[in-house]
């Protein structure tokens, strides 16, 4: 018996099989869940190609990919309607969505204009609430929303406004936990250590994280191994944490807990 037997899970953020979200989808299937993926814009076809690598769901169905641009409310409505017809309910959602314009990352925090910062906040932060808008109505018997995060208790090199957006994401998660708890819906974040994904490669100076993480993490860290993060997300999507919400779970080898 799997942790997610019979559950229906929406997975955002799959681009390639190196994506953290792909690892979550794969393990969720192994644990008995039926999954669908979402994609947007020019990356939609990439998501569709990658979906084939997941094979079929436990119920024998092919993996469907729905268009969902988190900045377009109509997309959320359309996907919600489609899943209401397909499944009738949604048990869990993975938020693995983030984007910041080039000016928001790099060497100079002061360079970014508000218009670019607004895009980063809309896509990377408000999108968590947008996913709740779309899928909470299908969580009639409770459910779990889990977002991928990066620890923001300190300022990081090059991360700049994406770090600000992630800090705001943590706040949104807490408010959603408060708002949705009476409906039996949990909202938690998993703060992952650096993983060598397509998204990570777009961050200037990402190598700085890679160079120090393994040596300082008490449990060690492999930037090419997303499985520890994926397994934690799947556990949080399951019923094994029925009274845990508004939480940030660190999966970083213990890096966040150590000093110099």
C-alpha cells in the first residue's frame, strides 16, 4: 500500500526529467497517486514531451498536461473544470512555479525596476494563492498544498529579488494555512537545498551554492540528486502529517542549521 493510494495530484513545474517536480510526480505515482501536469507558454511542449517519461498512472490513464499560466485566471478555471469532470476531486497540489526577469538576479540588487520585480512576485509568490483559487473548490474532503521553497532567513549571492519573492511565498503559505485549515486543507513548503535543474542554471552564480553546500551540510549534499526533496514532498502530500500546516520543512542536508 502506497502513501498516496487513490489520490489525485496536480503537479506544476515539470520541464525536464531533472526538474524537482518530475521527481515528485514519479514518486507520487510509485506511491499510488494519479497525476496530471501543467505547463505554460513556450515550455508547454517541453512539459508534454517530458510527461511521456512518466508512463501511465496507476489507474492506467496517460499523463495529461494542461495549460496553466499562473498569471491568467482563466487558465485556472479551465483546468479546475477539466479536473472536476475527469476526477471529481483533487487531493493535492505541488506548487513548483517561479520566475524572475534577468534584472532581478545577479550582482546588483538595486538594478531591478518595479515592473520586473512585480513579474517576479506575481509568478513566484501570488501564484500559490492562484493555485488555491483553482483547486481548493475540488478538495471537498480536505487536501494538501505543498510549495517548493529556498531558505530565506539570510540574503544569498545573486538570488536577490527571487529571494524576496520566496520570503513572500513563505508568508502567503502561512496565511493560506490559516485560511484553509478549517476546511481540512494543509499548506506547507519544502525548502530544498540547491539542485542542478534547468531553473537553477538560470541563476547567475549558482555555482557558489554548489561549491559550499556539500562541505557544510552535516548529512552531505548531492546537487544532482533530487530524490530526498521529492520524497519529502510526497510525504507532505500524504495523510501522514494530518496536523502539520504553515510549516517550512528543510531538506538541505542540514545546511540551514550550521554556522561557518
